[in-house]
C-alpha cells in the first residue's frame, strides 16, 4: 500500500500539470492537455491512490509555474520572479508535506 502512494504522488502530479497547463494555454494548444488531465483525474478519483498522494496536484501546478518562469526568462512579457516564486512554493511545500506525511513523522 505504501509503494502505491509513492507512485500515486507522480500520477496526481501529472493530473495537476496537465489540467493547469491545459487551462492556461487555453484554445491554442491546451485542449488535448486539458482533456487528458480531466480523463486522468476521473480515473484517479475512482481507482487511484488517495491522501497524501493527492498533494501531487499542487506540485504539478507548481511545475507549470516554473515552466512559465523559464520561458519568460528569455524575453517573455511576464515577470519570471513571480512565477518562479509561486512554482517553488507550490512544488516544494507539497512535496515536503507528502514525504512528511508518508514517512509518518506526525507527532502522536
């Protein structure tokens, strides 16, 4: 059961990445990503691992923020600092919290 939650974090990560990326890119290239993310979300909701693996959603959203920051470093119109800060905060906090809960480090 514990190993399933380890891979489950990455499955939920993929859902978060696909849904947020598909939503942000909108009607240009985002529709296939959004549809794939929604399909995977429905599948994981019915059969996938649960808490704390679901924290991967936030890490996936943070990865999209980091991707946007990386694109805007080379001359995009947006400030990459804000996107990088949001991406690091989302990804690192959700990953840390997942491993903290996964390893049973909660006080009893």
